[in-house]
């Protein structure tokens, strides 16, 4: 991760009982993620507008790629925070099943 993202990852504790598990992001991380998602939401609306205006397909596809990249960036921030807090904590507690959970999550992220 780049320094911008590293500064925003603040490790906090996650509940270890599966039904009670929640992420516990700092206000700074939540604000960053919310800002990014608001921009992505705007990008999606923009893509819809491009389609409605019959914009050249290649230009629309370029905007879709940019939006996918922005979503991947949000996922990377979340994954890094998850690895540095929840996953680490569960491993330290002896819960190695979390590794399979992370592998499934990474596989989902890598699907194309």
C-alpha cells in the first residue's frame, strides 16, 4: 500500500464471535472510505449519463475501468485494515480458520 493508505489504516479490535463480528474503523478511516464511495457513486451516475447520451463506447468503458479501479482501492484499504487488525487478532487467539476466510475473500476480489 502507498503511504496515503497506510496512514489511514488504524488497527482496532474486531469482535471474535462470528455473529457479533463487526469492523471497528476509526473516524478518519470511515471518512476516507465514505469520501471515496461518494466519488464512486458520482462516477456511476456519470456513466449512466454517458450511456443515456449515446457517448462513444470506448469512452464509457474507460470510465467504467476508472470506477472499477476506485472500488478496488476501497477494497484494498479495507483488506489491509482487516489483515492488520481482525485477522491478526484472531490468529493470536489461535483461530486459524480466519486464514481460509481471508483466502475466500481474496479470491472474490480477484474474480473477473
